[in-house]
C-alpha cells in the first residue's frame, strides 16, 4: 500500500473527528503536531466501527485509506466504505501505476456488502482495459447502486465495460463519459436503473442506444451528449414511457440523420445543438411537460415544441421565428435569448402566443454572443399577457440602451397593467447608469405598483 497512502493525508480527517468528539482547537493542533495524549486516542477508539466508517465517508477515499496506518484496528476499517472514488485529472503516470497495483490487490478484499457508489476518473492513463473491467466486475458483485466512469485515454474508445454491467439488478444510477465504447449485450436488463448519463461515448452499433433504453423499464432521467466525430450513430431514438427528464445535445455531425422522441411522462426537456435542414425531427406525445429548454438551429421550431403546449416554463434561443397562430396556453415563465438577429420579432410572437405569461426574462443563454438586433416592430394589438398576467420583467442580457432595446422595455412598461417589477442589468461601460435610469424612469407605466430596478 506504500506509495498510494500518504501519512499527511490523515490531516483532513482530524477536523471531522474534532466535530464528532467536541475537541477544541488546541486539541486539534496537538494532533497535527503528533502530540495527542492518550485520552483523546481513547475517545476515538471508543467509537463503534460503524460510526467510524460513517465519519470516513466525509473525506476523500484516498484519505480514508491512509487511516490504515494509525493502528491495527484501523488497518481494514476503510474496506467497509460503501462509497469509493479513485483517480483524478492530475495523476502522473507513476501514480496511475500505483493506483492500479492498489486496486488489483485491495478491491477483491473489500468487505462492504453493498457499494452505494463507485467512481473512476481516469485521465491520460495507459491502464489496461482488462484491469478496469476486473474492478468493475468486483464493484458490481457488491450490489452496486451507482456507477460513474470518466475515461479519457488512448487508444480511443476502448471497451472497458464488462458484460455483467448490463444485467445488474441493483444499479440505479449509471454515468459514463469520455472515450468509452458502449457495446450492449443482447441480454441487457437493468430493472432498477432510474438515471442514465452518456456523455460523448461511442456506440458499437446504430441500435445500441435504443437497445439499452428499451430495457430500462423505470428509467426517469436521461442525458445524452452525442459526439461530434461519432460515425456509428445515425439517429437518436428515445421511446421511453417512464422518462421524466431528458437532456439531449445534437452536435454538428453530418452522420446524424435526425431524432425521434416519444416520452408521454416527460416533465423536463432540454435540447441543444445544430439541427440541419435534412434532419428528420419527430417529437410527440408530451402531455405532461412542464419545463423546456431549446437552444437550437432548426428551420421548423414548431415541430420541436408542437407537442409541448402544456409547458409552463420555456427557455428559447432560435434563429427561426415561431409560426403565427401557435399558442402556449399554460406558459407562465419565458426566457428568451437576445443573440439571434430576429430577437425582437421572436419576442412579439412569443408574447402573443402566451396569454397566461407571468414572468419574462430577456437574457443571453449559455454564454452566447449577441450579433445585433432587428428593429422593434410594435404589435398592432397589445398581447393578452401584458393586459392580464405579466408581473415580472428582467433584462439580464447585457442591456446597452440602444434604441431597439429601449423601445422594447418602454413598450412593456407602457402596456403591462399588472407588472410588479422591472429589473434591468447593464455594464457601466455599455450605457451610463444615470442616463439609463433617467430615460426609463420618465417613460409611462401602465402599472402604478411597478418598481423599476437597475443592477
């Protein structure tokens, strides 16, 4: 175990013990200096093994392992830990070799009957795939509940996942990221899996992902980030009746033809990426959707939210105008991005489509860079939400005080009968705060109760 364990790693553990044993600062400092008296040691030794293991959960696994040098009693105590995390971004090659030797030797001896979580963060390492598979097999044999692997190494896309991973009955959470080849067996069955995250992994076949999803009967939370250079996956298909949350990123990849989503229980949906004209897009049956985030380039925005008319909160960044006549009857909170050139016209259509809107946030979504704004065209009729429901306006998207921006704020202040707060955020360099304050403060307000605030 030498090389992996550092005696100085025990120091962070002292703060945990000091709280559990009510030691004062002088006692802790004595411990640090190696001058701890037997009385304190007796008090620590008086704690049960079960309580000591719970205390060890508050420190990194490496620190917990280092306590094995304290005494004979502590030598194997860490082996009862139900949560294990190994590896990090800044390990040297020699440290990876030591970690491999440590896990090869000690993981087979782990004593916890149930491992609640097992995390591996493997960066720029030449660890052998067979060793990683063995560690995973061992972790799975302890009724593993959560598995997370981040693997960035060479050669690319190694198959490090054992076949029994896909038949683990106890697994509730699975998170895979990086250069991992996902090759799902035909006998896949994950009856307890509720959360699945797949970030830039490679799929062995086009049908690999759908095979996996179709054998997770109670899956609730799915996150998929497809890789820009993936040549295997040509379509994304999610037909998951139990799914409640879906986060999907479609990269600018010419090999991807499109996607099909049918998730009747979905409550949260986030879609981002560059969806080309030739992509087919089928999103159907979302009667329970409450929150949607759409940050996409796609010629038919209605096809993305056409089945989401029940949505109550919507974040939208799109270069395509919402179709005239489309209605979001339940929408209460709208966040719209200022970066597209069509922003002001998009805003008008969204206001017309949202008769029950209560909160309007104008912002820059996902650190986008605004490229200019079209001229504000005042609606021929005042949108219903301004007359009956809008209570909050927030402009946090780097308000500059340009005529187009000023006209939008002035129009809303003039017509929003029930507006309670209007908050404007800007940088001092963009527009002098005093001038902005004076200009907007002098504008008429339909709501006498409206408070105009500047950040």
